[in-house]
């Protein structure tokens, strides 16, 4: 039963990876061209905006890989371990990095007076999602470290 749940979650993680890859390759360049390239003043911001977004794809895939490692640990019944805590810590750091890149991008677009309400909604949404994931990973990491400590104390008890 547990392997069915983890198999579904693995498929969901892989599906997210494929969707983000396809959007990054096919949809994102067109969308950036439509949003920033339509105005001649902002046409020079298309490639810096794309680079900023593509920089966030790298930590996103690191997060997906760490999620797959966590699911593998669950399948191997190695849930309460230091590698699982390390994966959660890396997820937290990558999510914070994603939020930072979107905050910096929004600030730069704001300084160029390109950031209107409809454009600002996108980085704010991604920042909120990334910070929520970072906070959740931090809470899970603390719980996991407490559980590891309790488990090690129980292992030492006769």
C-alpha cells in the first residue's frame, strides 16, 4: 500500500518536472516576447527576465530530485535518518533561493517602471509559494530531527 502512494507521488513529481521543462522550452520565450517585447522600451528586458526565470528552474529541479530521494527513503523504511533531514534542508535552501531570485527580479522590474499590477502578480505568487514550501520544509526538518533524537535515545534504552 505504501509503495502505491509513493509511486503516485513519484509520478506527480516527474509530471511536474516534465510540465516545467515543456513550459520553459516552448511557452516561456513566447510569453516573455509578448509581455516585454510588445513595447519597444522594454524589449531589451526580455532576455534578462528569461535568464532570471531560468535561474529558478535549476533549484526547482534540485527540489524535485530531493523529493524523489525522500520518497525512496520512505520506500526503504529509512524515513527517520540524517539523509532525509539533509534533503529537507536542501529543499528549504532552494525554495529560499527561488524566492530571492523572484524578489530581485520584481525589484529590478519595479526600478525600470515595467512592473504593473498584472505583471507583479506573477513573481509575488511564485515568491509566496516558494516561501511557503521553505517554511514547511523547515518545520518538517525540525520535526524529523526531533524524531531522530528520540529514536536514538530509544535505541540506547535497554
